[in-house]
């Protein structure tokens, strides 16, 4: 792990999409043939209590263990493709660009962060994203789950889960026991979010999080962990957004942004193809910068005309951006948008009219209350 980045704790999270053919549509965008997994955090959590989040968590030293090299393929990236050089004027996100060998780990970050996301998904939801043997496995579409006959009995698997929760190093022991490896090849690099200044978790730490996308053929069985997670929600991206707007659930702005981005894809196979085709393009590191308006807030993202040229990444400069103008006035005056407008915790709207980098895709703006702006974006 990168102990030199004292302001951030490295983490990985997983957007897990699973096929749900024949489900009835419940959104204005029509039918979606897949659902996403969200977990509700405990109300006792020190960071975003009671929020619905994607599975994931902090990277542990065990995720970077050299012992994984005894299970995974021996190629430089364990069978993962090499990400292309970034476009001119851009750079690889520091989370991925950091030389892990200099930090004492022979395992590349691209591998370790995927292992973290898979391990955390098992810890929090009881879902094992493994493949038999050393891998990798070629897949022309959404990936299948590990066959049931390769899994131990439920009681034994539950005991393994408890052990992994107590000691992340036990995840490698579980893989050896099952003669399987984490299906790192099913996870596609999707985005990289940095906790903004002023929004910190327990102990005042901020998080540098790799977001991955994984498309499964069908919904896996989930199991309560009775610790960090209190409930599961499987639903399509637009339905989750509608639940959020109706105040049934609460999701943080990065999750809201990614859900709006996924609204571009009603087909699981289309989503899988898009994520696979751009898998080696990489992504930007985004740190939202908060602008306080007269009647709400705006989280500015890179590319927005109001985004600072020299953002205060550490918070040490104590820069505060405020205006007496209302959010609506700022929208009418502006012309180049990459922002999330926040009127209250359940009233978020994404505005984007910049060209997405790295062959990625911009989110859909699906809030009908803002149609005047939508026609301009």
C-alpha cells in the first residue's frame, strides 16, 4: 500500500451488474435487463451511515501479498492487458501509476485493487467471484458464476467468510482451498474518485477509490454479514435513482453520478461490450470541489469552467469557494459544465456537456424538473 499518500486511504469498489431477463420495467427509460447490487451500511458506521453503496472497502496488505503470484498467471500483469498511455496533457491516475515495487510489493496495483474489490464483495455480500484453476478465462459476454459443485457447504463457506472478515489474508487461503483464483479479468477499470476536502471518514481520513465494473450472467445469492451491511438492494440504475429521489434510500454523489452514467445502457450485453472495449483506456482521477451557492451546493468536477486550475487536494490551503448566486443562476450563466448540483441530500442533478475522456461516456441527466437546462446540454 502507498503509505506515502498520508491524506488518502486506498480503496476499491465494485459496480456489480447481474442479468435479470424478463423483469418488468418501472422507469421512464423503459426496460432494463439487468440489476445492480447496492448494500445498505449500518447506522453505526463512521462513514456514510445508513447509505446505500456499492460493495467495496479499504485495500489491505494481504491484497498485495507476493503469495498471490503463486496462484495467478506469471505474466507481468497476471493476464491483464496493459492500459494505454493517457491522452496528451493527461496522466495516469496516481492510484494506478504508483510504482508498487518501490513500495515493496511485487504485485501490480491493477491486480491488488481487483483482489480487494472481490474480497470485499465476499466479506460484505457473500458473493465469490472466482474461477477454477489459474485463469484467465475468455468470455464473450457477461461472466458466469463459479459452479455450485465447486463451492463448499453453506456452513463451511460461512465460516470461511467469518475468517476472511477477521483476517483478509484468509482470502488467499480460501482460494487455495477451492483451487480457484479471484476473477480479476471480469473486472473492468471504470473510474477513480477521491473524497473531496471537507468530507472525511472516521479518523479524518479521505479515500482514493478505484471503481470497477463486473457484468454477471445472472444474479448471485447474497448473504447478510450482520456487521457492516444491514440490507441488500438489487435494482436497475433508473429505479435506484427514483428510490433515491423519493427518499427511500440515500446514495452519495459519486454513486449517483455512476448510476446516471449506467442509465445509458439498458442491455447487460451492451454494458459488458462497452466496458470491455474501453477496458484498456484507463480513467481520470476525479476530486469534486465544493462550491457553496445561496440555495445549495455544486460539486465541480474536472473540465467544468469553474473547476480550479490548481485544486486544493490536501485541504491545507483552506480554500473555500462560495457565491451569493443561486444554483439556477450559475447554470444560466455558464456554458461548460461538469458538475453535480445539490439542493438537498436527495435532490441531486448531474450536468455534463464536456467531451468524455478515455473513450468513456457521460451520464444521462434524467431529472425532469431541470428540463430547461437539459435541452442545452
